[in-house]
C-alpha cells in the first residue's frame, strides 16, 4: 500500500520536474532569440512606456 503511494508521489514529482525544466528551456530559447534579433527596438518601447502615463 505505502509502496504504491510512494510510486505515485515519485511519478508526480518527476512530471513536475520535467515540466519546470521544459518551461526553463523555452525561456532560455526565447532569450537567445531576442539576443539574435538585437536591434534598437527595445529603447523606443521603453520611451513609449514612460510617455504613455
């Protein structure tokens, strides 16, 4: 009984770890893509954000 519960807990834990790792990997890929497309666009967006209010 306890052994089966332990297996279920381990399965849930591993799936959570895998999903978290996948999210982190996606975030890293997005940051790399932003670095590759390094153009002077972020600065005007920051200025617009300041001017909007």
